């Protein structure tokens, strides 16, 4: 954790308009109705010079809250949830909270890693990875059917991680079959939330394809 004398008194989130990690931080900001600025920047090297000096490496997203600087996505998300406790996006009891953290870890390890690989290699090279991501998500469709949100009855930070991932599937060449009803309906529940809609950058609005999930744009 680092501190810096900020030239801005308001909370500011510096985020990429295209990165899935930046997107999920923006989802939390909007879901919590936090009054703060979102500065979209295409590359971390474009961050203010004094802010770059406080980072171990140029990265996005970065959150500035007065003198506080945070630069790891999960830390940013948890800080926002604790700093603005209503509505809570993590369970209150320690066991459920730990389970939610483990879910986020698995989402990053299992699904975000595959999405990153798809986006970083050519279309032919990513065919196997797209198939792997599709089969893994579709295989979880019954789990998504069981409860309104990912293994829970209330929208949580876990869902803040899932929404940006699912939103990028059509543009990444990962189609969700109609028989995966639970997954498709879960995705639409996330996409229809005001917080998610408000979180979208122009780029993300352009790549969105609600028809791929069974709903017209």
C-alpha cells in the first residue's frame, strides 16, 4: 500500500477502457453508487507522472482516494466495498466471505487466464483455448441455475468478476449454446443491472452482443 499527495480531492479510478480487470473495478464503483471520477486511459504509461512514481510497475486499474493509492484489482474492489459498506458486496460472516474470496481466485485462475490467452494469441492458436473456456463455463450451467447469482442469492463481488468476463465471450469467439440455459440467464441478469450498464466504456458497448445470450440489444 502506498500514499501520495493527490492533486484531486475526489476519489479517482484510473482504468483501461478495454481490460477485463479494469472493467470489474468499474462495475464495483457503479454498483456501489460511489461518487468519484473514472479516468479512462489506454495505457498505464499515460498515468500522471507523480502517480507513476508511486507504483512498482505501470499498471491499471489504479485507485486514488485522497492520499491513498491502490493498484491491485482485488484490493481495489475490497477496499471500495469496505469503504462504502452499503450495499455490501461481500457476505458478512467470515466463512462465507472466505468462500467468496476463493471463488474469485478460481475465476481468475481458471477462466480469466483462458480469456487472457485467447486475447493475446492469434485466432487459429486460440481455438483450443476457446473450446476449453466454453466447455468449462457450460459445464457449470446447472450451478448458475441453482441460485439467482453465482452460488448466492445476493449480487456480490463474485458477480462483479463474472459480468465483465461473460460480456467478452462473443467478441472472443466463445459462443454459449442455447441449451446452457442457466449460464445464459445468469449472464443476462448481470448485464441488465444498472451498475453494469453504467460501467461500460464505449469500446465495451461496441463489443456487447446480447443476442448471443438470447436477448436483443
